[in-house]
C-alpha cells in the first residue's frame, strides 16, 4: 500500500491547531476550537497506523514511552477516585493526550523525506501560531472597553514562542545559516517578548542561547567561535529592543515597572511571584493532605486556590475578599508542581522526570557525536529537535507549557523526533568510552574496534552507508534544507518489491 497522502496528513496534523485561540468569554461557543482539534487527532491516528516500527529496542525510548502512557492513562484512576467535573477533566487532559499522540507519531524510523516534512510543518505551524496569536490578541484586547497594553500583553504570546526561538537559534549558532526570513521571524519573536512585558520569556530565551552555544561548541577551544556567532544574534536582539524602546516609550516604562515592581509594594515583595507561590503552596497542601492524594493525585481539572499563608504578602495589592474568591481548575502556572498535584507520586512525577533525563542524555550524546563524527547526516535533525523540545522547560518558567493544546502537540512531536533520532544514531555512531585512569608514564590505549558501528573520522559516504541513507529520498524535493535519516535498508528477500517511502 502506497501512503501517497502521508505528507498531506502531516500538514493537517500540525497546522490546524496553530490557529487555536483562547476564548475571551466562557459563555462563547467552542465549536471552532473543536473543529481544529478533530482533524489533528484524526490525521494523527492515521499517521500512527502507517508509521514504520523500530526493530531494535532502546532503553531510553522505552522509559519515556512508559512514563507518558502512565501519565495520560493513569489520570483516569485519579478521576474515578476524586470524581472531578468531567468537562474540566477532559479540557485539562486533552493537551496531555495530544502530547502523547504527537510523541507516538514522531517516535518512529520515518524516511528522511517524511522527517523533512515534519520539520517544515513544525516550523511553519509555529510561525503561523506566532502571527495569528499576535493579531488575534491585539484585535480582541484593543476592542474591549479601555483596552491597553496591560490588557493585551497576555493574549499576544504564542504558546510555542520559545520553541520557535530555539529552532532559530540552532540555525544561527549551530548550523551557521542566516537568511532574511529567519532573521525577520526571530525579530518578530523578540518584539512579542518586549510587548508582552514577561520576564520569564526573556529568562527562557537566555537559557536557550546558552544551550545553543553548548551544542555548537563540543570543546573549549571552539567556545569562542560559538560566542562570536552568539554576538551576532545578540546584536539583532539588542537592535530590535532599542528600536522598540525608542518607537514605543510606554514599553520601556512597563518594563521598568515590572523589574522594580517589588519596590513599589507595601511589603516589598513582587506580587506576581507571591501569587505563583500562593498557588503552588495550596496545590502542595492539597496533594499532601492524605496518603491517597499523595499517591494518586488530586486529578486533572481539580480546583485549587491561593494559600492564605501568602495573604499578608499581598497587602495593598488585592483585597481579602478577592483573594479567597480565587477558584481555578485549569492547568496551573507551574508545570512541575501541577504534575505532582494532578497525578501524585504514582502518575504525575514520572513523565516530567523522564523527559528531563531524555533531554540531558540527548544533549550529552549530541555533543560527543559532534566532536568525533561531525558530518553524521542525522545530527542536524537531533540538534533541531533538542532545541525545539528545550522550549518546554524554558516555557515552564512562567507557566504550564502543556496547558494549551497546540503546545502539547508540538512538544510531543519534538520529543518523538528527538528520541527516535537518538535511537538510530546510537546504533550507528561510536559509543562513549569510559575513561580509565592510567599512570603518567604509560601511553593511553587507542580506541578499540567497535563492531557494528562506524569509526570516528570516516568520510561522509561511509556514514551514509552505515546509516542507510537513501540517495533518492535525499534528493526528494524540499528535503535538502532539512536533511534527515531514512529507516534501515529494506530486506533483500523480495528484491522486486517496490520501495515504499513512509
């Protein structure tokens, strides 16, 4: 069976939810939002059915898959125990289900042409989400009575803003590719960060800068070259910030107020930080109230409030009546604490820990392989996936990245590409050798022969042969800017069978 519609399904899988939006009123109909979710789920299931399968096991892939299945399907147990509102539960767990679906679809040995389509669809979907969210937020915010920058700044932030910045930083710093379009998109992300007056976004962007530098410089002597490329990107960032500050003086005033907000309060504490701590404290108190909730969690969609311990710290900022009126059920502002609150020790902790471990393992493996086999065809795919998925912990600084539906889907696909690419590289490239301390007068032993793997320093042709690269697929239209891997060479038992691109 020829999967001639697979490319179309990939785009329908990622593009519709890029136009997802947050309703301005809870009483507004949700038909349009439902119409965006249905094609993404349907095409995702279709891709899952036709996706190629791995023939060899991978311990990292098994751990991540088990932890994600435990998180999503284990939430049903907490729902039965706590009996939360069904509508609230389904709304909160949907992004996590999309996160799982995106991971299962992308964590497959797709051909390099299919992976190039995944990467293209991801990039353009993130750009569309950036533009659509900004326009929709400005339109709905300014249309409201008395709408100003303070009212719209939360509406104009794309839910995958830092993930998009991570991919662009990989192109600038790691891949050393610059184009007018990518620079313009990066400048657009910086403008949104400045208009939103959100400090956590800038902190996340700085962390992505450092991560990109670490990926591009596997050795200390190469760090200076990476620093030079980072200065170019920093100059673009500083130039856009200076132009925005001169063009809109109100932005600079808002940033000054946000940075020195604690000095203008009665208690001398930042109100945003205090409210976040009050929310986390109440979630922690609820989940540790009984052994049952600590083990299984309070469930997704469970109501939480502000802890009264922090009421004195908000003196003059919020009234006591408004403080106790806070009653939320959506995914909280802290990804890590909310996972413990919703899933407990049994269903909530494994998934975030496994994803962090996977990110660290893939990061260290990338640096090692880049130093010994820098021309491996698979490495650019792994690097872009690492930078895109790194947007998840970066976004978690100021909120829950798996709260919105689109970000759940995008980060799930990024995690799947990262795990699948790492598993295929692990089979072909040299493994890290444990260093053994030897006396000073003895010469260190040479690298032993590695059966089944390529040796460092081989040419690109040998790398392509060892990795099973397909010349026809590599030359496919649109695959050159985002070169990727194919699956293993098909069996020769049926030589007359036509070659199928999955």
